[in-house]
C-alpha cells in the first residue's frame, strides 16, 4: 500500500517577511482574469512613465477590491477541501480512531492508518481493481487519505495553493486542474505498477496538489498579468521551492529504505515506521500541471471569454489524451 504525502514548509506559501510580501499576496488574490495587462517590464527593471502609471492604477484597484475579498471567497478551493474532509469523516467509524479515542491512546491519533480494505471500499486507487475495469478509482483515490496527519498536510497545502490558483484559473479551472492532474498522477502510478508487476494501492490528494503547483509555476511566469513582475517572480520562486522541497522529502523514505536494519537502528529509525510515499504519482501530477499551464499562458490576458474558451479546449484535449493513455495501458496489461 502506498500513500501520497505533500509536506508544507513552515508558514504559508509566501511566508510572512513583511508588508511587501503581504501586498504581493493581496495583489494576486484580488486579480481578475481579463484585467487590462501591464506592458512587459524590461529585464533591467526600468519602467516607462506609462508603465508606472499602469501599476499605480492597478495597485489602487487592488486595494479597492481587497476590501470585498476575504479568505473565505474561494469556493472551488473549499469545495475540494470539503469533499476530502467529508470522505475522511465518513471513514472515521471504519478505522482505528474510535478505538484509540475510547482507550485514550492520544499518541497514535495522527498516524494510525486505515487498512487496505477500508481504503479500497472508499475509492482508493487499487491497481488490481483498475485491471478489473474500475477506472473511476483514478479520480476517487484523490479524495481518500490514510491517516489524520496525511489529510491534514494535504489540505494545508491545497488551501495555500488554492488561494493563489483560483484567481488565476477560476473556480471551474481549479477543479479541472485538480481532477486532471490527480488522475494523471494515479495513472502514472498504475503504469509503473504494470511495468514492475507489483500491485499498489495509492490514495491521497498530493498528486493533484503537485499538479496545481506545476500549473501555477507556468502561469506566474506571465509578465503581462496586471501584477508587478517582481511580485509574480517572487511568488513563482516560492512555489518552485515548495514543490522541489516536497519532491525531495518524498524521496527520503525510499533512500532510507535502502539502508540495512542495523543502519536504521543506528539512526533510531524503525523500517516499519517509514512512510510509503508514491513519488510516481507526485511526478505525474506535477508534469501534467506544467503541461496544462502552457496552452493557457498566452491567453490569460486575452479577455475572460477567450481565456475560458482556451481552458475548455485544453482540459477537454487533456481528458481525451488521458483516456487514450489509459486505454493503451489496459491493452498492454492484458497482453502481458
């Protein structure tokens, strides 16, 4: 059984290094796709008078909008979080948590795992069941989690990235990116299972979280957004660090797993306690997110309707490719 974890850095994305960083976050959160773009800023940072006036107008509009935008005004982000939390709440009575609470064993609450049968029952992505034709598990597995700590970390990361992704993608766009990148991560994990001949059970939202991060890295590279370039570049740099750090953390258990049990004992580690993290799902979701962002990049400032139309074409084409890849993979697995 494998789980996908995504670990947040200390504090929220963007940190809290002062008023300038808070202003950057506020500007991005109050951005509306379709705003009149700024002219690109030269590499040397110099600006014309018209560019300076444009930025001043944008900042004035941003602070005006900020008064009517709150942290709760992100329906797609909270919808996705709500589905994940609801599924975990329903699973509560089928796992170890009631017994731990009854016996006052508080130390195990965060890390006590659900067993494989329960995870499968609630939609976990089982390679064996996918081979039986249950392809819907590629999607439902992104809403199932193994432990309290697992869902807490993933929801923290989803909340952080959703606050930045929803203004750039819109409500439907964020949901589409979550579903497409999450399913792609699960499909990549299944493909690896077919190639290696090892059955896997994968659950967790982190493939989708990596996918949202990948899309954000591309979209935050657009100089024509109505946000000063220095602010965009700062946010993009932090999303890149966010994703890279968690990819490295995800590889740590595999690296430690190569050590002998005696070596692990020297480090005061128990082989059985190492988390099972599926980096194939992480990488699959991340690459899919990057690829989804590329066709959207040039149309972000072309007006709301044209941008939405490009989203529909991009997401529709990505869904078709995903289905074709899944079909080819099913034929390959049957022929083995």
